[in-house]
RNA sequence: GCCGUGGUGGCGGAAUAGGUAUACGCGCAGGACUUAAAAUCCUGUGGUCGAAUAGACCUUGCGGGUUCGAGUCCCGCCCUCGGCACCA
C-alpha cells in the first residue's frame, strides 16, 4: 500500500478560498443556511485539539448541509477582546494589542489548516474598531431604552494584584492568578437590565430546539419561584419588615426573623434610637461591620456555621399575634428576595441550624411521608418536603400544596401579604476596570447635571441618572453616534491598577473631553465593557461587517485595533442605525442562525446574554425575531489523559504536529471517531494511525479503480448492479445521512469503514475470479468490474464532509481533472502497463480554476428504502430465552414457516425433544421456544 | 446538598417503540512478504471449563423486580465527570 499524498491539502484549501467556494452571496442566496460555531478566544498559545474537535464537528454539519443543496454560510472570527486575552498578555509580558496580532495570525493559520469551510472573506475580531464601534453603538441603544444603568455594587477586588476581578476569576474566594483572598468593594458600575426579560427568557425556552441540558441550565439559572412577601409590624414602632417566602404554608411554624446585614432596617435601627440598650446597639453595629468586611474566603471557611446577633426588636406575626425576635445574620443575602427572612426552623435546614445555635424555639407544622410527628430536635428531622399540615390553625389536615394556596389567598385578603415572583437571575454587570475592551461610550458632564437638576428641582427617585464621580454629580451623556467608535487608546501602562478605576483613567488625553451637549469640559467613562457583550451579538456582526472588501489571505483579512483607527476616523459620518437596519434588511434571510454549535460551558452566560440582547433588539425594532439561534447543540468535552484539556493540567495537545504527520483529514476523522460528538471523547494519539490507515485504504481503493478504468476506458455501466453491493451502498447512505443529522459522527465513520471493508473484499474477489491483470483485455462480463462508478462516487461523497481534502483530490481525478502533477496513479500505470498512457488521462495544464467541480457542491446521495433492507435475515432461535441457533432465512417468513425452519435445526431438536412448548415469534427477528410456562 | 451526564472487553467506544451484547477502531497474538526492520496483507481475539473451529456456563457499576426475553423498563444503592450552591 502506498501512502496517500496528504500534502495535497494545502492545494485544495487555496483552491477553495480563491474560488470562493465557501463564500455565499449574502444578498442573493436562495436557500440560506447559517451554520455558526462559537468563535474562539485566541488567548492561549494556539488552538488545541479540543478546539479543533468542536470546530470540525460544526464544519461537518455545514458541509453536509451544503451538499444537501443549501447555501451555507459558515463564518469564523476571534473573540479577542477581554480579560482572557489580557491575562494571557500579562503572562507573556506583551502588550495585548501586540499579542492579539500574534494570536490572530497563529489562530487563523491553524484554523485554515484544519480545512474547515469558512468564509474567509468575512472574518471578524472583537478588537477591530470596525467591530467594536457596533458594540458601543449597541450599548448606547440600550442606554437610551433604559436598559443600561449605573448603580453601586460590590465588586471583587484583589488586594495583591490591586485590581477588580470578574466573578469568573474568583475561585473559592481567592484570586485566580495570585491566590490572595478577594475582598468586596462597593463601586459604581454599569448594568444591563436583563431581569426585565426574565419571564420572556424563560418562556421562549419551550419553543427552542436546543440541547436539553442547556435549556435546563438556563431554566435553573433564571430560577423563577412563586412566593409571597409577608409584611410584619415591628413591635412598638411604625416600621415594617417584608419577608419573601416560597413556603408560606409553614408560616405558623415561624419563630424568628433574620435580616441581612445590609438590610435597610438594620441601618434604621442603628441610626434612629429605638428602645434598644446601648450595649445591644454596639453589638449589632460591630456584627454588621464585621460581616460587611468579611472576605469571601472567610465566609467559605465558616462554611455553614451560623453567626448572628439579636437586635432586641420583635416582629409581630399577624396570623397568631406571636412576637418573633429579629436577628441579623450574614447567611441571609441582601440580593435575594427582600433581604429578610421569616425563619421556620422546623422546615428549613438553615433556619434550624441558626435556631439550634442560638437557642430559638423550633415548631413542627408539617408531617411528612415518614409519619414522624414528634418535636424536631435533630437536623435529620427537619422536614423540607411536602406533607400534611399540623399545629397550623385553619390549615390543619391540608397537604402543603393546598395549604400554600389557601394561606396566600388569606394573607392577601387580609392585606398582610402580596404574591410575588422572584428570580435568581441578576442584572448583568457589564463594566470592567480593565484596559483590553471596548471603552464604554459615555461622557460625564458636571455642567449638564447642574442645568438639569435645577430644571427638575428634584433628584430622580432612583438617583441613577447621574453618576457620582470624585464626590461630584455628573450628567450621563452618551457619546453621539457620529463620534463612534470611541477608540481604545494605545497605552503603555495598560496593566490593571489599584483603585476603583481602570488604566484608562490615567490617560489624560482620553479622559478629558468636551461635553457633546453643552461644550464644557467633561470626562469620559474609563471602564470598558464585558467580553460577553462583544460575543452577545457577533452572529449579527458577520452579516453587518460582511460588506468589507474580500481579502484572500486569512492572516491579513483583519485589521488590528490601532492600525485601523486612522481609516475609521477618516470615514465620513454615517447613520449607523440606518446602516445596521439596511445590512440586516438585505441579509436578513440568514437570520436567525439555523444551527449553532458550541460548548456546554456557555450554557448560561453567553447563550443567555445573546438571547437577551436579541430580545432587546427586537423591542427596539432592529430585528424581526426574538431568538438568535433556532437550533443549538452542545458538543461534548474532549478528554486527554483522563482530564479536560487545560494549561494547568499540562495536557494540551496541539493539532499542528498531527496535521504535519498525518494530514488534517486524518485528524478530523480521528477526532470525530473518539466518541459521540454531543457526549465528548477521549483523545489519545494511539488511535490516529488507524485513521490514517483507513484513509490510505480509501485512497488506494479509488486510485486502483482509476487505474482499472484508465486501462479499460470508462465503464459502460454507471450504476452499481449486484444486489449485495446495492444493499451495502444504500444502507451506508442511510446510516451516514442519519448519523450526520444527529451529529453521531463516530458511527457515521464506522459505517463508512464497514462499507470499505466490504468493497475491498469485493475487489479482491473479483480480481481473483477474473484473474484480471492490467495488460490483459477487459473481461467481457462487465459485472466483474471491481467497483461501479456510482459506488465509487457515492463513497467519496459520503466521506467528503469528514475528509474534505482527500475526497476532493480523488473526485477531481475521477472527473479526469487530476493530471495536474505527477501522481501516484500515473507512475503506477506507466509501471504496470509499460508504455501505455491512456488517452483519457492526457496530461493537462495545472488547473486551479475557480469553476472546478468541487465534490463539496455535489448533491448528497439519496438512498432507496427498498434497497436498504436486506432480502435475507438471520433468524435467531432461542429456547427459554437463551440463544441456541442462528439460521439464514428469507425475509417476511410467517410463524408457521419460521417454526418449521427452526425445528429443522439439529441443535434445536435436541432441546425440544419430547417437551411441551409455547412459541414466541417476532417476525424477521427471532423465534423463542418457551418450555417452562 | 441540588441539577445534569455517564458507568459495557486490555483501551476508545457500538447497540434503546425490550429481541443476535461487545459493531467500528486501537492494542495484542500467530502467520505471509522481507537479508532484516518498518510498512502492508491474512487469521484470531469478552471470561471460565475444555484437546476441540464439540459443548456448557458466566458477563453491560451493585442489589432487587417486571417479562418468554432486560445494557435498554421499574424500585433501592454505589461511583465518575460537569455545572450551581447559605437563593428562604
């Protein structure tokens, strides 16, 4: 066997790109199919096989759809802005912009070498000003719509790195990079009001064709819960405290109330003098102070161990007039519900732990399945499940669900409570005190606020439409659209720095500006936006930015920030909104995305943010659909050495060496063969040689067949004829078609291997029986031809999405277009047939023309259901459910005939001799003789 | 703790309207070719007993159940990996 020349891969990659085979006309395409893959962070050393695994899986689907007749748009880009990339730049000691240039080149080189059918004329990168101009424009649209707002919020702060950290960078309360304990700091931040969309985000999930696990994760993250806020009078005062609960049925079991340390009632208690002793006051004060200062690390170290302090005040339970002592404890979170909890220690483990520690009473009001109705004294007795109400006045005897409804009705009727749905989902904090991101396009103006507040005479209720900077109130003025983009300045001192502001705050030329409204001195926002904002809309970006001039070389299609700023600046002002709308109007046929594939790790954040933004666009009238991705499938994880690939584990595998050694086709197929795509797989390089062998066998089979035809001229019979060959072909077409559709690539490849085994055997047999040699005459019996033309073509087509290069090469040779360079075939032919040089294989000029007939645009083979079924079956014969024999049989046998056949078997006769039996017959499958019945 | 995955030969993994368990590949063993090696090709390969290509028994994480028949369905556990987690 000879090695197939996988060096042909480069040639075809270039032919595809220069021929624009994979660059559909975005305006005129008639059957658009938007096949999108989550674009990568180019932050690490380069692409690893885990990335390639995901991209290849997406590409195969796209290629399959193309052959099914769709105009497939499969774009690629880089999610290069943001903390990941910046941290990598810090690590290697390069400026992020410089690093981006290196990463970009490297990533595109690697992606190009994988042979994916990307539209290289429409790449994008989030750090390109032409891209982030839109990110900023989107921010402004949301701001104008009231969906972006400023508020004080606690952020993670690392005292060693002196920088603000994103939640993702805090691992077990410690800084991801240096390991120091993270502190919380209260700072003014920008938020997106995603919570306004909680209900829609939840409801729309039902309609989406998405991986089930992702839908579940989102549902859980949104965390909708029905409940009621119950008001409690604070004894001896006019104050009220509202406690939200989802279990009002247990309210007769309430024995105390707990406030979060940040709860407003706590500061009221501290500021206004109630009848609390000074000692008590001090106690509360110091507890609150300690609790607020507590680091994440300390909280975790404490675990579930409860701390708290009694305020000396009582809340009155309207239901029974009982006085509930009011405590303060940090196990109650201000961000959830009302920040105050009515504790039912008998039916909530946390409340129980607290009650036990501080000696508070515990009441049983529910009896569960176990029937235990004794007093609750041990944690294991805490009854959180459903059950029957006891000790609860008018609720007694009801089950918990009915009791919940009844008491809610009652509380509302009395005016003591109000039904309220809460969500786990929080507003999206989008500002980062970092450098490597799109500057938030906002200007702060003291003068404007002065004018405005005088006009209004009153400050706004929320106090949110001004920004507090250096103790001064500033009006928030969005950057006028004509001034977009706000270019990220080239800064030497770009590393994260101490204090509340990011590196941009040090750049005077950036900060100082004039107010676009009143013209007085003003300052720019110095925070940049979250990477997730960049990636939340990029699926539109490919269409909007798609009118750039196409450039072929993938490493130069992109402009890096800074290099491009001049060009952008020189552009004439355009009406961005009009451009946005026009782009989508002309290319809107591609939307929403038809197939989106990506990692399950983005189940919640990216996919939720993207959905939110799309809904906001819909409400703004910018798009005509609410959901960005019609179909989403999460791919599995590629494991190496028993663990997920990561830098820290040191098990990163780069595709480069494998591509150099075996070719991209072999690696693609091998990756897809590792396991079910949606489940992941185990990468070990031991098996890749096997895949290489498989492709070599395909190569040699087809080349051998070409040789046969070359000597004997083209076959007369184009169709495959023998029944068994037909059956194998149609069966395989069906299996591969169905498996690709369901992304079960591993079994699709297995089916192709099985067919190959069959074809090779057939060829061997035919050569044997006909004793064909190249220098002999063609046998008169055409059916002795090793392979049929149709068979050969079908094989290549089915393999094409997996191994696009080798199949393209063989396809081109099959269509007589192959002779552009000395090939194995020609050498072999000359060797074998002496001087013979077949006329239909006359050497042609090198041919890389655009209009070559690519296999990747050939129609996908169809199968005939009749031929998929075999005419013969194996009848399994069981006795008492145990396999005893297998018999060849015709299809469609009736029970009587099957019985007769089975009884003719000696083996079976032996078992049935002299016994009574019952027969269970499953047509075309098995017959079971049951003796014991 | 909660939610979600998955548990099948030496290894990666096939097989679910309940019906031939271990497809396909890797590895391994033997053979052919070769001066030799590599490559390639052929044969074999779940386990135990057995001379056997006779036959029997066992086998899909563990324990029960339903069924003529269970990897697949039901009940009760154990473990892996992933995500969330003091969310009232």
